């Protein structure tokens, strides 16, 4: 993972944390897994109502947009209101939701679309 | 094979239709020899703010310049298999608009090459930088000036201008991504702000070497009626197309007008093509109405403003967030004894003030009016500061307005946070 990708990943973590805390969640558990082909963000919060899940899905579960990513990624993690997640939607490929035992588990997948720079050999 | 009219209108958001209208106008409004000689004058112009191509090259040559630049960029998007998103639409319209006063085929290519080289260095696809590519040419006058405006011969000017253009394109993508944080996405002409910083340095270097670069000239209002008719025709075409595509477009249009418009708002993606086309048409009519009420005649720069406002009808602007900032700008222009709407810079700022529309979209009518007021009084100063190589001077000004207001407004704004 290059430095730019690390920065994008940390900004996504920040944006998701900000979003759930702005919606009043006091406990937000988040893990990130960097795999060869994708970075996976796993978020666990208190059970979300169906309306909020729909809202998140509407904003995030859409096609990834590389042009907006290269232009607007520095705005990620800087949401001003409870309803803003649009830019994040341009950076995430997939979203999955599962609910059990009073908790909601959300999984966001960001596929690796950048070519890794190979370390030069001397 | 029968033509599916709604599908034809939706595809590429009427861009081919707009191209055909503009291209035809370049041939029916003057002789071929006038067109050719005027076009050569446009290509040879230093193009620094404010260089009205209607005055420099005449109507037919300007329309030829606008339509060919439009065609090249439409073909580039097609070749790269880009979908017509809100930012792409805004970029194409902005390019067309500024081809009335500063952009031509000669001064835009080196900047594109610079961005291409940056993409290669970053090992990213060139198409990923297409938003920056489309808006990057706002700084193209630096290329023209160094080639045709400097006190050196062409054999020095051509390599110098080309090299500086390539370097400019090379640094712009990183700078443009970074400047979004300065104004937190509340300046829709973000790349104009990034280019203002570069322009400031270019003008500082030229000033240090005593090179005069304030070479802009008067504008031409001789083609006011033609341009008014053209804007009306384009606006009504967009509105008609929106209703043909979706008979219930009005119902779907209302949610669009509730958007703050903050970067990066892609109206085509978020609300669909028909509501966006309706918005584009309405923004065009709104621009015409404002100019009519204020008795401002359309010249090259004003036409650039109209097309930019229409283009951003797909990328953050709508009547609800644009009207307050336009009103604020008008109040500022009328109250100030130092400025007048007779000055072309002030006249175009009434349209370009809509760069700060997201401030009204997020914080409401009165804050929007104040943002517009601040914008119009800072615009003449930013022009002096950046020297005129950044055609998007209003984007440079809007960045400062947003950077001043947003931290304070955020501190005041209370978002209700309910315990989950």
C-alpha cells in the first residue's frame, strides 16, 4: 500500500467514525483489513434503523468514481452534517449490511485500483 | 432504423447538439476569409485577462474557436470512454465559455501534456484526472503570454511557453486536490483557486524581471443580440429535452434544489439526467434574466460566465443556492462607491459569484447574501494579486471567501445529535 492509499484509508476511517458519532453512536467498533486486492472496513454499531441503513446504502452503494476520487479525496473525513456521505460513495466499491443481537455490522470494500510501485532493485 | 428521441437526447447530455449549433454559427455569420484571419489573431493573442476574442477575432472566428475546443474535448471524453458525469459536463461547458476569452487550441495542449505526464508518474490512468484536465486550461494564458506577449523572439517564446505550460499541468493535480481543504469544498471553482496560487507566482516572477503582463484589452458588446439568442436557444433546448426524457421531471427536480451543492456534488449521478438538464436550462434563463434586469450587455467574458453557470447546473449550482449569492454580489456592487457594474470585471462577477453557492445551500439565504457581498468586493483585489494568468479569477476570490466564512459558520452551526 502506498502512502497516498494509506492516507485515503485513514480518511475513510475518520469519515465513517464522524458519521456514526454525529448520529449519536457512543460505541463504534471499527477494523480495517488490507488485503492484496482490497481494503475492507468492518464497522459494528448499535442496531441501526432501516431508514438510516437505506440512507447509507443510497449514498455509498454505487459505482466507484475514479475521477472524483483523484479530485476530491482530500475532502473525505471532513463532513459537516449528518447527511453527507456522498464523497465516500465515490471511494467505496461494495457495501454489505448484517444485523444480529442488537448490533449492525457494516462492511465496506475498497478494491485496489492502483498499480503498486515496485521497489527499485540496485 | 427509427431514432429513440429520449435516448438520443440523454446520450452525452446534448453535447453533440450544442456543438452543431455553435459550429454552424461560425460559418453562417461571416466569410471564410474573416473566419480564418480572425482565428489566427485569436491564436496569436497573449490571452491574458481580459482578452475578449469577440473583439480580437470577430464573431465567426470566436464561434469557430469555441466549437473546435468543444469538439476536441468531447472526442477526448469519448476516446477515453468517460461517462458524462456532472463534473465532466461542467468542465466541457466551462471550457466552451472561456474559449470566448482566453482559451484556444494552442495554449491548452501543453497543460494537458503536463497532466498526462503527472498521471504517468503516479502510475494512474490519465482519465482519472479528467476533472482537473477539463478545468486546468483556466491558466492557459501563461502559455500564450510567454510565446506571444513577452519581450523575446518566438524561438525563445515557443519553448519557454510550452515548457511552463507542461510544468503547470504537472503540478496542478496535486495542488487542486489539496486546495479543496482550504475552503472545505465550498468553492465550486476549486481549480480556479489552485491556479490563482500558481498565477500569483508567475506574475511575481515576471514583475521581478520588469516584464509588463497587464495586456488585456476592452471587450466587444457588438454581438449582444446574437449571444442572447444563442443562450435562450440552448436553455430552452435543455428544458425541452428534460421534459421529453421524463414527463414528471418537475417532481424529480425538487430534491435537486435541496442539495447544498458542496463539492463534489454530481447532480447527474445523484438526481438523474432529466432533472439535471432542466436545472442547466433554468440556470441559463436565470443568467439571462439577471443580465436583462441589470442592463448588462453580453460580451465574450459575460458569455463565458453564462456558459459556466449553465455547466455548473450539473455540478453544484441551482436557483435556490445561486440566487442569494447573486443578490449579495449585486448589493455589494450597488453600495460600493469604488466599483460599478459598468466595469466588465464587476459584471461577470455577478455570474461567477455563484462559485460560493454551496455556502447559501448549507447555511441559508442571508449567509449566502453576505458571501456574495464579500465575494464581489474581494474580486478586483484578487485580480491584481494573481495578475490575470488565471482566467478563473472568481474561483481564486471565492476560495478566500469560503476559507474566511466556513470555520466561523461551522463553529456556530448546531447539528442535532440524538443518542442512538
